[in-house]
């Protein structure tokens, strides 16, 4: 992401995300254990798909969050997330999509509610982080974080064994 687009003058205090259900959490924990066994760094947070970061939480109601979100998502491919801290993840875009944020847009089941969420947030004066903006957003479930550059392919190959994976959100 270009530095002039980074919004460095704004403090984003909260994250909005789709948290994976308990069955998916167990699977993700197992995958992370496998990654650790291979000496790959993982992120130990509940598995989720980040929708956006916001500058305040006040005024964000269930109606603003919306009820259009799918009940489950199919994670189709393992990704090396562009413009990241050497993140490897499971992503809900087709496996043959080019490796760029612009090309890896969310499928319609995620893209439409994501766009509506951002419209509603803007409508109540909430500032969102550009990195997660519609058309730029790269939905994913992070598994590896800070993976050494020379091991990114290895990490993605390990994750590829788990796709496609249907997860509840």
C-alpha cells in the first residue's frame, strides 16, 4: 500500500470481523500446530476474517453491521498475502486468481455485505482503514505471520493440503 494512502494520522481503535465457528477454530488450531511442528511462526488469535478497522465503536449497532453475511464461507486456496508482514492464510477466492489484492476480490457472498457495511459506516461518520476498503479488501484467515521470506512457499504448500475448507462464521 502506498505510504500516502496509509492514513497515518488516524488511530484505528477497533476491528470488525467474522469469527469462525468452534469447529473451524479446532481445525485452525490443528493446522497451526502442524505449522509450528515445521518451525513456521503462527499467529495465536481466534480465527477470523477481518472486515475493517474503525476509528471508533460508538454508534455501530447490529443494524450497521448488517445481517447479509453468509453463514459459511469456503476457503478455496492458500495465499501469501500481498502487502503484509509475510502472512500466509486461507482465502475464499478461486485458486487460480492472480496474486494481487485487486484481482483477489471477495466472491459475491462476501463482497456485497462488505460493501454495504462500509457504506453504512461512512453514513454514520465512522472512518475505516483503507486497507480493508471494498475493491481492495483481501478476505483471508491468517495462519502464519512473520514467516521468513524464504519459507513462504513452503508454508503456503502446507496450507494448501487443507483446501477447500467450508467454515462457519
